[in-house]
C-alpha cells in the first residue's frame, strides 16, 4: 500500500482534491476531522487545552470554541506551538489507526489529508507529497464565502501558514486549482494513475 500526503493552504481546494481521490478508490484519512475528534469533551487533549488556554475557550456545551482558539493561535506562533504539542501526537495515533484499517481493506493508496502536513513529523514518512495550490485572491474569495469571514482575517491566516513557495520545495506533485472543476478532476485522475504506476 502506498501512503501519500495531501496538503495545501487555506482555500486552495485541498478537500475537493481529497473527495476526487476518494472517488477514484483512495482511502482518505482526514487529519482535520481527526483534529476535531481528539479535542472532544473529556478527551485528554480537551483537558490539556482547558488547562493551558483556560475555560474561556470552551463553549457553553463544554466543546472547544475552535474559532476563538484559531483566532488566538493564528496571531501567536508560541501559542500555536503549544496547541500543536497538545493535539499533534493524538492526531498521529488516530492516523496510524486509519492506516491499519486501510491495510486491512487492501487498498492500493492511502492518502493523509492534512493542512499542516509539511509542518508536522508526518512529512518524513509519507511519499509522495501532493500539494494543491491556487492564487491568493481566489483563496481569499473562497474562504470568505465558505466561512463568512472578512478578507483581513483570511489574509492573516494565509500569512500565518507556510507559503506555497516553501511548500513546493517539499512537494512531489503540485496540483494547480486556479481553473475549473473539470481541469482539476483531470489533473487528479492523471496523478492517481501516476502514483499507482510508480
């Protein structure tokens, strides 16, 4: 079984590419969904977040206020690092469980879909790394529409992430998502075939 990594900046269309890959038969492990799971009330990461960042980062139903926490860490590298130290090892454990399931199912390709793939230790053991890129204006427009947030907030998030130029240096394949859905699907299909043939 081949294990690929899929990444891309906010608004690049990474999730759309993951859906196309899943449709082609890849087993996709969504690290962002796992990141939500590991911070559910009562779980160890939740306890640590509560202790480290305080009760004010919890909603009335005791779930983590992810938007409020994201706002805090996107503007503060040190706090971002603290949060990652709490969540990353737990997300890693869940990813390993997902890979075990994929192996049992006999799939040819497992894809770890992770926004922070290249910033995490995962990058050292997934091959190939697939990067989804799109122009900044397009990304801002997509995120503003999707999350109903202002342009300045999206630009701040983009600035806080690695640049596409930095990511390209570590990627094996780059998918350009500046055009329409048909062109995107075509690129992903070619890529899928190329990975399986390699």
